[in-house]
């Protein structure tokens, strides 16, 4: 072999070694809101990750797993892209995960192919994210998926006219479109549709529009956090409830961590969602115990923790399939069709969309024997896929 060929072979071996180390550490970069108004949602990401690692170990096939958290307090696509880039280039993560808000997920997807890195979304819930890159897998829900069963439920409960009020961005528009489609297919009528800027926090003008619309019910979506608490409080406190105007929403609006602040005013609120902390199964019992410990008490526990818990399950399966080598497409292919029992119930990753198929439950806020309010599951819509809406 000539000197030049020898050198090439040596560089090749070195490069191969750097991507196929055996007793190595695999880094996973998690982006989420760990500070600011949505910090509890990020804390729930972390609780889900920690619960998974506490119950399943901190290594896969001899590869140690190291999780690196990066804080993205609010929807900010530029910052999201910069954080993802930094995690890949500087921190050398092999997997990206987390991401609470849709615009932040949209900003990361164009990087994935060049970075040879899969992104496992723990929350961001707009249908079209999945079409942006073949290297995205999602373990949360879409607002179209959680909302669709509600259209028929509303009609069955005698609701004929609805006004919709949603945050004016991806998951809000998807929720509005999916609700209207399902509700009108079942014979209902959407009489008015309001889209609220994402930073709205004074909801009294919206409540006035709801009242003026003469609708039987308001259907609403806002991203879970201080915004949803403010909206539901406004509904409870401006007399709409007393006036008999019903409330319909996906479960983002009654997340368990908001229920103490809503008090008895929340009783009877109807929502559809993929996960309730009260879900009755052995898997959920184990999860709640571990995740409540990680988040600092069961009253702080909410749905982003289950998206993160199952997201880590998917990442562990990817690491197992690639034996620690960085091969994003092989990792993603390995989880297509993967099925398991999540704390939320039976789930699987759809091989075509790479989005999670799951049960959607109708829930009602009820009071438990301990005097605390909770989301009580009262009906199950099994194996719901994402309806797959186009880019809003
Ligand atoms: C999103 O931005 O996709 C999002 C955020 C919070 C939610 C649901 C969806 O509760």
C-alpha cells in the first residue's frame, strides 16, 4: 500500500471509530421551556425523561445515555434552530428530542438530514410537522387527533351551534379545522370562528363575543400554560357557564396542574385528550409514581411528561437498533410500526406518518374522594391516528 493510501485508510478507520464507538456515551439533546411562564411544561419533559431512565436504566446495550437540556422559554424559531445546531455541532448529540411549540419544531426540521440526527417530538402538535422531514417521529398528539371525536360528542349532547376560539397558529388552526369538520359532519353548525393572537391574555372581549354569538357552546384551543388557565378562568368568571353556554376543548385546557387554581369552577368541563394522570392501568401507576417524584409532587404532573416518557422509549429503541452508530435513517426506520403499552394506553408509531396512534378519551372534570378535582375518563375512542391536516 502506498503512503497516501495508508493515510486514507487511517483517516477512514478513525472516522468509523468516531461514529461507532462501543463502550461510549450517547448524547441526547432535549429542547424545552425550562424557565419563564411555560417552565412547568418543560419541567414535565424532564420528569418524563427522568422517570423513564429511573425505570429502564441509564444505558442501552452497554452505551451510556447522557441527556443535555437546553432552555427555550417561549416560541422562538431562530433561537430553536440555533440551540439545535449547537447541540449537534458542539455537544455532539446523536438524538434531538423535546420541543414544546410548533414553530420551534418547524425551525429544526430542515437541519436533520444534514446533521444525520433524528428528532423525537415530545409535544409540538401541528399535523404538518411530520411532512417537513423523514427524520421526525412524534410521541405526543396532534390537536386534530385529540379534537376530532369531540365533534360527534357535542352533537350527541344536544349542542347545535358552536363558536370556536383558538390561538392563531398551527395547532389552533388545526383544532379549529378538525372540530368544524367533525361537528358539521355530525349535523352541527359553527356560527363563528375567532382566532386569538398567541400573546392574548385579556379574554373578556372574547367572552363577550361568545355571549353575543348566541351559540350553545364555545370550542377552544390555546397552548397549555398560563394562557389556558387565564382562558378557562375567564369562561368561569364572566358568567358564560351560569348562562348555560357549554365548554368544549381538547385536554390542553384542563391540564391537571391547572386544576387546583381553577377550583370547583372547573367541575363538569368536557375535554378529549390522549392522557389523564388518573388513567387506570398498572403502567400508569408506575409512571405517575416515578414522574411525580421527578417533578416535585403529583400536583405538578401534566401531559408533557408522558410525551417525554414515551419519547425516551422511542430513542432507546433507536439506540438499540443502531448499536450506538449515528445512522438517523436506520434509527427512524427501526421504530416505524413499533407498538407498546404507554402509561396512556396502547400506542404505536404509524409507519407512514411516524406519528403516534393512540386512544383518545372523553373526560369530565370531577371531584375525587379526596376532595380534589381531576380529569375523569368516561369514554374511549380507540386507536386514533392523526387525521393528517395540510400545513395551516
Ligand atoms: C404547539 O405549539 O404545538 C402546542 C403547544 C402546547 C399545547 C399544544 C400544542 O398544549
